[in-house]
C-alpha cells in the first residue's frame, strides 16, 4: 500500500483532471452550435433580423481564433491553475451576460467575453493533462476528455431548440453557469499548477498570426453564403498570405 501523501494526491488528480477538462470542452463546443436553432427566437425578442444575429456567432468564433495563441504564454507566466480558473470564470460570466443581454450589441460583446474564456480553457486544460499523465496513460485520459468535443456540437442545436420551445432562449446560456461553477470548484482543488520558463512575448508574431486566424475565420463564415463567395475567397487569400508572413517570421528567429 502506498502511504505517500503526494502520490495519493497525484492519483486523485489523475482521476478528476480529465473530468474537469471534459466539462470545459463540452461548454465550449456546445456554445459553438447551440445558437444555430435559437437565432430566430432571439432575433424576435431583440427586434433584429435573423441575418444580423449571425454576428453573435461570428464574434464568438473570431475571439476564439484570435486569443487562443496567447494561452501558452499566459500559462507559462501565471501557471495553468490560475489561467484555467480565470478562463472558466470569464466564460461563465460571459454566459450570464449573454442571458441578460437586452440588445444585439450587448449579446455580441457578451459572446466575445465567452470567446476569451473559451480560447484559454481548452488549450491550458490540455497542457495540464499532458504534463500530469505519463505517455502510457495519456492517450486514454485524452480520449476521455475530448469525447465532449464530439458530443457538444451535435447536442447544441437539439438543446437550443428544446430550450427555445419549452423555456426561453436565455436558458441556452444559463445552462453554462452550473457547469462553470462545478468546473471552478473542482479546479480550485484538483487543477495542477504547472509553469515553464517565461520567454519574451512575441507581440509581432502574435499580431501576424491573429490577423491570419481572423481573416481565415471570416472567410469561412462568408463562404456559407453564396452571395459572398468572391469576397470570401479574397479574404481567404489575405489570410493565407498572413500565414506565410508568420512562417517567415517564425523561421527567421
């Protein structure tokens, strides 16, 4: 029998950590599609056209794309535990703000707050998982944690449609609050705090990569509408060009 307290704590962390990450991934992936079937109801309530409501989806996706590259630097500087809990708090507050939104501008801004939290949750959580599990156990733990990534996008439209029909559209965001609180409480107790040697933040590289991510994400959104096919291809070309500049920048160091 192993009576080492540190070893016991590590074993408990190994059991709980995949669940914490699975909760975070589920919330993020659920929110990537839950609005799809809810837009007409939200549009009526906010006196907007359904077409304008696409901004709430685009704002969330673009924020994810822009801020995700910063997650590694922040976890190295402040530690995985602080950054992950901060991300959960931001995402949960963003969900609350979405539910309280009284107009489209407030909803889009609240979705962007969600996106900031979501952009940090998954990569930092995965980093903690990689550093906690040995190679022989990592695949099993990662497979368990990413199952919600497959389920969330499928359940999103179903859950959103059900809540709009039988409750109200506000509940598609309020559903995140109890999950977020559970994730925060578990993280306070079980999320390991890993840090690495902090290197200077590559602001120029971040701006180039963020621009490329932004342009490519916009182009993919525009490609969903036949009317915007030509502009979308132009935006995509700009995005690919920025990726090339980022490659040149990264390999020149």
